C-alpha cells in the first residue's frame, strides 16, 4: 500500500546476522509442517515476502514458511512443533501494522490466521461477540447489521481483530468507546509451550488474579498467539451529528478540545487537521476551507442529545476563537463536513507526488498537545521536511506523515532525525512514544528510554513466559544487549 | 468493623505451619528496621493484630512488625532489607479489603502507607491527579472540591487509593465510570528487588510495550508495592437524577437492566436489592416499599439529559412489569429515593441481631444475572441460611451477605458450603468468582478452578518477578502444591 525502503536502518533497525538463524531447526520444522498441513504450508518467495511486508520504511524480513491455520488446534500444533525445534513464530492477520510487527528477523514460521474468520457467537443481551482472530472489524460489523449493535474501534485499516488486540490498536473514536484495551473481555491464547489458556471470562468486570488479558493485549505476539476474542459491542446510536470548525492556531483548537472534554461532552470523535493537512484536502477534494487548523467532530446519542452536544461545542468554539462553525445531523451533510478527514491520508500523499511516506504516532497529556504539535511542526520546518499532522486529539494522540524523496540519502537522513526526535519529545512532555501503533521493531530503543527500569521487568516477563524466545522475537524488547 | 471467626478453615484457609516462618530473617530485619525507622517501626501486639485484621471470617494472622513508610524511598529501603533476608512484606492501606489480603500467614513486615497521604498534583486540563497510595477516595474528593472535578470510584468503604488499585476495586458507579482498572493511568511501584519503576505515563492511551500498569492493578501486593498513582478524574455532572422502581421478580428487574444497557442509557448507578434486602430496609428505615425486588438508579449529565434518561428508564420499567416508579432531580428527594441503598448494609445486619456476617461477591454476564441471583436465593433457602443480596447490576456484579450464628458449628458448616458453591456457580454461568473483592487468601482454590491452565501462567509470572516469594505471600496463587 505504502512505499517502503528497499534496505536500510531507518528507525534504528539493524540487519540480523545470519548466524543467529536456527537453520537446522527451521528446516526440520518446515518439513514436519509441510507433511501435516500440505498446501496450507507455503514456502514460495512471493507469499513469504507478502507476509514480511511491513507497510513502513522498515525493510522486509520474510519468514521461511507461511502456515494457514484453520483452528486453535492447528495453531497449538504449529507452536508445539516450532517450540520443540526452537524456531520463531510470527503471527499474521492483515499485515496492516505499522512498526514492522510481521517481520521475521530470525526467519521462522508466519502463522496466518486469515482463515480463522468466523464470528462464533453474538450475545445481544450482553453486548459482546466471540470471534476468531482473523475476523476483520468491518466483517464483524457486517455480521452485526441486523442486531442494532456495532463494534466501534476503527484504526483506519480494515484490520483483523486478533491483530488489533495484539497491537493495542484504537483510532478516531477511542475518546468515546476506548481502545482495544477497554474492548476485549477475554481471549483464548496459545502460549509458547503450545498450551491453550483463557485470559478472562464474559463477565464485564473481574478482580480475579493477575490481569492476563491486558498483559496479552498489546504484547504483539511476543507472549502468545491469540486464537479467539470476546469483544464488547455497543448499541448503534439513535442519532449522530457532525460538526466542523476552523481555528486561528493549534493552541486555540486544543483549548476547544480541552474545554469539550472538561465539560463532559461525550464526543464520539474529535479530530485535528493542521493547516498543511487542510491545504492538502482543499487541493484533493476541491474544498475551500480556511487553511488553518481544523477540528472535525462527531456526536452520538439521542436526537435531542446530539443536537445539544453539537450546539454546546459551538459555544465552546466561539469562546476559543473558532470560526466557520457548522454542524448537521443529516447523513449527506455529515459526510460533506467530514470529507476532509475521510480523504486526509490520500490528500496528504498528493502534497508531494512520488514521495515516500512514513507514518508515526505519539500521545501526550492533552494540556501538552498544542505544545507537542507546534514543536513537531517547527522541527519538521527546521529539518526542511514536509510533515502534515492529524490527530485523535480527544486523547492527545496525533500522527505525523513524513513525505520525502526516497532516492535522496540526505533527505532520508533528515527523516530519520525527525523519527528519532519525535518520541523523545513525547517522553519529555509526559507522554508515550506510541498511542496506537505499537513498538514492533521500529521503537524498541525508544521504549527502553520511556519505560526506564520497567524495561527490565518487561524482559523478565518475556524470558519467563517464552524462555526460548520463539514468539515474534525482535519485537518490543531486545533480550540480548 | 464486622465480626469474624476466632480460628477456622472457612474459605479453605489453612493455618500455616510455623516451620515455614523464616525466624532468623524476620528477627534480623526487624532489628535493622527498628534502628533505621525508630518509632515508625512498631512491634506491639495490638498494632500487629490491627494490621492483620481481615474484616472477614478469615482468621487474623498478624505481621511481626509494622513500619509506617513516609516516602517511596522508605518503602524501597524496607523492601531491600526484607529482600536481603527473604522476609515477607505485606502492604497495608486502610485494611478494608475483604479476602484476607492484609494477613501475614508467614509473618514478616506490614508496610503501612497511611502516612503517604499527599495529593501531589491535580491537572485540571488533563482530568488527572497524582496521589500517594495512602490518600483515601474521600480525602481526594475533598481536595478536589473547588476544581469542578471528582474521582468516581466508590467501593463503599473509604479505602486508600493504593489499596483500591492493588485489589482492582470498583463499586456502584463502575457501570458508568469503570473500575480501578480503567481509572489508573500510571503508577510508581517498588519491585521485590527494591527497584522503583513507573508503569505508564500521563497520556490517556498508550501502545508502548507490555501493560505493566494493568499487571500491577489487582495484583494485591504480590508483585510490588504501589507508592504513587496517577488517576483519572471526571467533571462533576451539571445535574443528577435518581429513580426507584419495584419489580414482581428478579427476572423482571434484570430484564429492565438489560434493556437500559442495550438502549445505551448512560446510567451512572443501577443497584438491585432483593426482596429480603427490601424487607430489611423497610424495618431499619421505617419505609413501606413493596417487599419485592427493587432497582435504584442514578443518572448524571446535563439537566435535559438526566430528565430524558430517567423518563426513558420509566418507559423501560413499564415494559418490564415495573411498578411504583418514581424519579426526581431535587437533592432531598434523591436522598429519600436512595435511602434504601445507603442503609442497606446495616439494615441487612439487623435482620438477625447478634449474627456474624460474611460478604462475598461474584459477577456474571448480564444475561445470566437473573439466573445467578435466583440460584443463590434457592441455595441459601435450601441450606436454611439468611442471605440478603444486592448488586451493582449494570455490570452483572452482586453481593451476598450471609448472616449466621457464629457459635453454631453446624451453621458455620452450612455457610462454608454456600461459600464453596457460589463461585462455582458463577464460573458455570460464564462469570468470575470475584467482580471486585479480589482473591486474597479466601478464593485461591476457586481462582485455580476459574483460570485453569492460566493459573500456571500466573505462577510463572509471580516466580519470575518475585523469585523469593516475599511480596504478600499466600495470596492469589499458591506456589508450592
């Protein structure tokens, strides 16, 4: 989808020495899996490349084989064989993750769960659904169409629910409905030993022992492989309204966001586009929005409440120097108001045709958001980089899309400098180096900086749960110095 | 506060053999701590007994010394000394936990954090507060009075925030505001090695590495000792309304709860009292409510919205055979409507003056709630036990209060049989053995039943993080068979 580097060390990734590969173990494991899984065990170059594709600047490190699992038992069997021969296992859903999560730096087996795509149960009274990990968020919502319920988490891509849980994904409406961390009640997980566990129950809350559910969410396949999920659903709101408002500065827009959250307006989405992104969208969608920071909002609730919420935001916007405030409840009008957001990614790419793009995210306390965004803009300007910014600003989360000439070694270097700098700035502002993309390969060194002494605890846990380091090795933490 | 057994094996607790106590290590540790902490290190019998007090039927197992920590550095120092001599550490906040969490079955040092009671920072723009672990929820709310913000989690007792995080506490309004698991952004924790870590940042969401924050929440002091917390705050709602409605049966009341949740009414509290609890409250507070299941509700929001919510619930109640529906927004009327809930615990105790009481909780998917409550009522009747029930039913969580003659060995036996049976019934109905009380000593065997193979993973984590088993040993999981 996105262009990527052919080779490189962007984001601090280093080539793995071939000596670290367990060649004998890999060959034996593939032999056993071919016999057991037949055509479902593939070793062709194209399919291996596709399963190492990282949608980022991180180079492709394909697995040695791809096995298409069809059941939990299949996964457990694959893991047991790999465990016996100490061979890496890399889980694969839709491959839309953004930090090199599906790469196989030590080779090994990619376990593709796309054939595990059944919605196993929908409990309408309990507002939950039990799904296999290969079900995508759109497929789940399609199956829920007649129930009056929906699954809200929307990271943009039509990602698999297993992958979304593994990376702790979220998206535009996390401010109202939470992230995957708040949306998964329980999972079935195959541990590195091949043992199958459940991380919770279908009860809405529990104080029964260690929170294995949250330990597994966001663990990026490094502690186990998710084979089933019970996710929370929500009632489709009776009504929706959308609103749009321009602001003279990022600070003014952020002041409006803070006031909205503080007043307890249960906003469903609140997105910021910086002036450069608005310029992009004006050109792409033939709009004529003021080329200043823009907030786009969506409200969910009863007919009366969505009107009340939109009007309340209008008052807040007026108090914080907002202008061109518009809102509507009609579907066509809502689409028109949100056009700028829907097209944002493609519009951003058009700012510099032919350029490579690199997406990254950070998240800071909302009081530091204006500071963080303006610092990012200044840094990009200082490095002479084109870097439109948009954010799910109700949570303080924002995305930078670097657009650069992939042929220019010097420009790549400047892009790397920005990628090095951004997470450190987020740490300095009491934030996190990733709000929703995860660590993968790309941010391992930065995680160590953010978590400090806690990195050792992460390493301790990884070593205890996966002593042979077969589960998605080379992601989140480095075990050897 | 509550009466308790003098000795006993209720809930499967067994006396620890004295041989397991590390007498030399304990004596050495106390010697060092006395020298270092002087009067803040206490060994008197009364204070030790008070720190082993479990507010339950589980016998008192006092620590050998109590040290009043005044800073994170104090805690780290105590832990380092104890670690060196392999001596148990038991954290202590307000001692209001309900499953023997503060007991010291192997002796050791109780670390009392009540002197660490400062609110360190309130970030009004970010809706969070940084507090020491000894700050109680009421003390925090008192300090927030002028900010327009509040901390919602309300487990009944005025518990310390450190203790509430350690046990994964929640309470009546979790259905709207979540539990401690959703309310703690980050913590400072002293690990068994004495090392100090942070489990997160002040950012609202993060996908940066293993979720150590959730691993520590609900770990009951068995993985580390909480020395600071950053908790989420909420804006004080503009308006509140309360409602009350009687139902002919538990099933009808639960149908109303399900419909309310399904329609997305953002109810702040929804409490069920069974007929026996209503009888208790009628007698205690001179009310004349129909002695049938009762729902009590509270709504938070704008003036218009709380009226809309209450009226909407009224319509739902009518559809589900509710009667005597009343609602109000005036504070006096709201207090009157909720009187039944405020007095419930004391009213329940009066059902059988002089009896001992034993409180326990389970939580099931809401579709199984009516079944679970009526089964519990039948079981109590079958065992000839008095057992009023009330619940935070928006989450499927309910509490049984057993009232029994502490002098009667035979009645104690029947009470034990009920306590054995209740969690297993919850497991059978896809629920959890504890919604908010935790595991402590009381439910260790039941946790193993609920978590199955996952218990081994909990044990693996405990062993890796605390290899000498000094952190609150004998809680959550048993390490030796």
